[in-house]
C-alpha cells in the first residue's frame, strides 16, 4: 500500500558541515513529488534519508503514522531507482526484476504473473532473457523502474533517473515514468536538477537551496508566482528590474510605469522593489512609450525568436547573466536585427514584484 | 586477412620492431619449447622416436604418484586460499579495520618474499628440532604433529598464496558500485543475503582468476616441497631430481615430465578462461563501497581473524630476520647475537649478491623495453603476428619455472646457440618469466591513453618512431614503472628456473639461500634472505610512491 511521507524538522550533518539545517515537508499519498534544486542543495541527501541510506541526525520521518528513523533500508519497503540504474550485471533482465520478490511472501505463481505484468507495462518483455550489458540506456532505465515497482513498495524513490540519457530519450522516458506512476498510483519522490523535467512530470515540486525548501507548489503555481527571486530565476528565466512601488503602481522609469491592479498584496511595503519579468511577459509597445532597449543578439528558435537586450537606462539589477525577450512567431509582424531599438511594455497580470530581500510581494505566492 | 594487413602495412619503424620481436620469440621461446617436446620423444640410446618416457611415467607408481600428490596438495591449497582470501577481502573492503594499510603492506611483503623462506622458517619453528617442537616436548611432554610432507606444503603454500586471492578480490570489490548494494537493500534484501546474492556472484570471475593464479603457483612451486615435502614428492621436485640425476646422459625423461606439466597447465588455463569468459561482465564503480563500522563483537572477531592471519603470514620474515642476527659457530647457532652471518656471506657469497642485482637490472632493462614495445604493438597495431606474440607472452604464466629452466637448458646447451652456464641464460629465464607483469601494466595504461594524442603528434610532423619515444612512451611511464617494479621484485626472488640454470659463477641470492639451507647453514641463509626481504620492501615502497598508494595489479 502506498503511504504518505511526513518529514519533520530533520537535520543532516556530515561532520562539522550541516547539509540540511531543519527541514519539514509532507508528501501526500499517491502524489508525484519532486525535489528540485541546483547540485549540492541537499535534495539527494533528503531522498537517501527517506530511503534509509543516510542517517537522520535529528527530527523524524514517518510513513503514514510509523516513524522510520531506526528501520534499516531493507525493511522500509521502498522502491528505488538509481541515477546509474544499478542493474545487477550478473542477472538477466527477468532475474533482476524478480530479485526483490524473493524477500517477500509471494508465491512462485504470483511472482511469475507480477513480473510478466510489469515487464509488459514498461515494455521490455522481449529483452527479459538478456543480460543487462546488452541493453541500451533507456532499456536499462525501464528495467530499473520495473524492478522497483514490482515489489509493490510503499514509496517509489527516484534519484535523477534520467540524467544519463540523451535528450530525446529523456523526454520519452519522463512521459513513460509519469504514465506508469499514475497507473500504479504510488507515492513517488523524484529528485532532479532539471527544472523543465520537474515542471512536466510532477504533481508538486519542492524547490530547494542550501538544504532549505524555498517553495512547495504545483508546477504552474511555482512558475507563475515564485515565492522569491531565487525560485523566479531558477525555474524559467526572469529579467530583474529595479522599480518603485507606490499606490498599486509599479514605476520602472520616470517615463514608464504600470498599474498592478490588485495583484500586489495590500500589506506590501511601498518603495524600492525588484520586478521580475519573464521573457514572454514583455510585449512590443505600439508607440515610443515603455522601456527602450537595443537588440544585442537575435536567436531564431522556430516557434519564437529570442532576443538578448541591452536597456538604455540603468533600470536593471546588476550582474544578470542575460536579459531576454521572446517574441511569439505566430503573432510577430517583424523579426528584429541586432542594433535595432525597440520599446517594450510588461504584462502587469503576469509579472512578479519582490521586496528588496527577495521575497515575493504578490498575492497567491505561497512558500 | 590479418596477415595481409601486416604485409601491406608500411615498412615503418613498427613493422621492423614487430619482425624483431617475432624473431626473438621464435628463438627464445618457440624453439626451446619445440626442443622440449621433441626430446621427450627421443630415445637416448638410438636417437630415434620413442614413447617409452611417457609409458615409464604412467607405469611406475613412484612417478605417477608425484602427479597425484601435486594435484591433491595444489587443489587443497587453492580451496583454502580462496576460503581465506575472499572473506578477508570482503571484511577489509566493507568494514572499518584498524591498520588496514599496514595489513595490506604485510600481506604483500609475505606474498613477494622468496618462495622457500616460508618452508625453511616453518622448519626452524615446527621441524624436528624446531623452536616450537622442542618447547612443546620439553614443557608439556607432547609430540607435535609433523610439519613435513603434505601438511607442511599445505600450510606454507596457503599462507604464501592466499594474498593473490585477497588482492584480486579486494580490487574487484572496489569496482562494484555501491548503488548495486543499495539497490539490493532497497528491494528488501538483508545484509547477509546481499553478500551471497549480489556481491559473491559479482566477484566470482575474479575469485576464479585469483584461484587459478594460486593453483598455477602452487603447482609450479619447487622450493617449498623440496625443503618441507620430504617423502611427499611432487612434480616440480621429481622433474628437478630426475633432471639433475640424468644430467650425465640425456635428459629425455625429465623432458617428458616437463612436457606433461606444460600440457596439464595449458589445459587448466584454457578451462579457466572458458569458464570466466562465460561468466564475466564489465563493471565500473562511480561510487565504490565505503567501509562501514561493525558492531563491537563482530568487529573484534574480524580483527582477530585478520590480524591472526597476517601474523601467521609474516612469521617467516620475522624468523628469518631474527635468526640472521644469532651468533653462529660454523653452521650451529649458539646463544647471543652477532653479525657473523652477514660477515660470512659478504666474504664467501659476495658474488651471489652482486650477481642478483646485476642480472636483475639487466633483465629489467630488457623487460621494460620489450614490455613497452609489445604492449604498444598488441594494443595499437593489431595484426596476426602481434596477436600471436601477445598470446605467447602469456606462456610464462602457465609454465612452471623448473620446466622453463629445463626447456632453456635443453635448447641452449648445444649448437647452434650455446648459452648454458652463462649469465645470459639466467637473464633470459628472468625476462621470459617476469615480462608479463610489465607487459600487463603497460597495456593497461595504453588503453587509457587516447590514440589521438599520437595522431596529433604525427600530424604536427613528428615521425611515428619519434612520437613513440617523445609522447607515448612518456605517457606510459607510470604504468610501465609500476609493472617493472613488480617484475624486479619477482626477478630477484626467482628460484625454480635459476636453480636449474646456475653454475658456480652465476649463482644468485635465491640460489645461494637454497643451497645454504640444503647444507643446513641456516645463519647465512637467514642473512641472505634478510637482504632480499629488505630489497623487496624498499622496492615496494618505491612502487607505492610511484603509484600513489594504488593497489598491486598482478
């Protein structure tokens, strides 16, 4: 039976180094939950604490009501998919999948049917008598998934399972993983550093940084209303502007401001703020109003054109990797060349406003 | 087709090198083996073809029993060595063992020491007038079980050879990614079942390879059964004694015995290859196993097991070093300590010491050059001839030293090439027997060097030969040197071939130790052994320095 996972105030230390200072999260029964963050943020550490391969220095982890801190990994009834798949090289595909069942009270006949079923589900039936050496990366991935699911684990744990595959296979496999997870309805904790993968595969995402969860939410919610500047720039791209907030109006330059309507929280402090504008949240101004920008580089990407911009006035926050505007080719009248100057306005419904300490001032931005 | 590839290849540096090496192999390995087989069929009286030598072997119980003895003691040694070496490797790899580094060094020292000092130290301890025997009978009035014969050979060879299994399996365990072990646990497997369902099957090919090495070494060992075997005659001892006693006339019967050994070891070698090939798979560990802490009681037991074994294996060295400082009167030990033994060997056996280093260095120079060239040809210029050469270099692994000694002597004691009694023939035996270590490690490092590095050099206008010496050879150097040191250590400790090939002027330290032990001059033997052990330890330290403390690749 699938379970919910409750992580309460857990701490992880390696010697004097604290990886996770104090982390709590509740993962619902049956959901696809992703831990997302840059490398070294503690996401794999947390996953391995749930699996039982890392010790828990303080706090508790519960599966439903049962505290699992002291239960060794092999008694936690988990299914784990490893980054390098960890397929047993001396066993055939079928033997690999059967492996976990021999430690459970399952009859021979049932083992056979369950293995047959899962091999069919992950579409590797025809390779079942092969040794893993002769399988491609994608096939090995499917074996690993089948092997983890066939034991009917309480939770399925996946540690960057797609990072060793090529781009095309990655897209294919993430669809397959998502479908299979929904079909068997098992609580899944998935670790990745790839934000695109996290957005398309998850029910909910926890964005982590330096051992602290920055925000938990559904993919669209996190993308639309990031809880802080880190999330806004880590998930998707955000151009950051210096702006002032006064009476519901967000002013970029003396000549350009926009009315935020009711999007900003009423209790937000007015004054200096940071505006986060995603490349698709700009649109070309009909007149010469808005923010004047010079095109530095034009990249044609088929469905849209990506422009790298340089703004005339000192409106930007310093030290940003790139300032981008993407123009939807379906509605574009013209593709601009480098050196041309354009005027841009922002979409007040979409953009985000952050306080100077980085936290969001928007309604509906829940961390 | 492959031969065609060679013939059509450009007449460059590598073409001529291939031909030179092929010629060397034909003269110094193929021709001697060929003469060994032919002379085993020659009737010494008439010079005609005969099968009497083989018939004689299988008819007389005294002869064929040597073969049965060899097989039984070798099989027991192999099983015991695996049963000791493999669990020990698992314990030291999976769990925290105090002083693991020291344990490794002592095990390697005991493995690489001269093959027979184990036998003679155990005689000093547990022999008829040995320290332990005397002690037990004086204080307890009990009779110790005899150490001579089967038991002694089993004890000495097991203690000397289990390190092969230990080192091999330790290496294999390092190549198992920890995620495999974690995957097993995540699927509900407990730690003990994990060892038998995952770890053991994964290292089985390595255990077999280590077992084979033990088997071959135990089967070929001459010094140990000669000293401690007494009535329990094994094949190498039989070959030696038949050969020595026949030296006046023809050595055809000994040749037949040697040929039998070659056939036997070839069969075993091929059989093992077949099994391993069927079972093998490639592994590489991104995250190797990390030792974890054991609970106090199992941890104490593991430490007792490991320390106990290491102590038993290092006893011969300790005994030898201790006795080398004992006062002697003639060949009899008296109470007190002195440097007499050392004085005597420098006076009387000085040439043996200089011979060992001179021949050893000469052999190593040739080994390094040949090793680099053959490794290069076999990995980068594969064709029929280089493949054949590569296969032939495996021969020394499977030909017992005494057999090689006889082979070379039979081939080179008559025109066209007469080498018997010269230093050349001893150096030749060293090169043939110990080349594989350097060759293996040179080939291993070549596989890690991208061919494009050479191509870059050639594209910049450097000739292939210059490229080899300026670029490839320099990049290969760490691997070559690591192998060369192993070759060196095993060269200076070589006994079974040189004991057949030496004459008064060309004796080496190992030979002298052997002859000193035979004439019961234990003090001088101990002093010589101590020098040899010291050289071995210093060489090992250089090896670890060079390889940055990596493990031995045998």
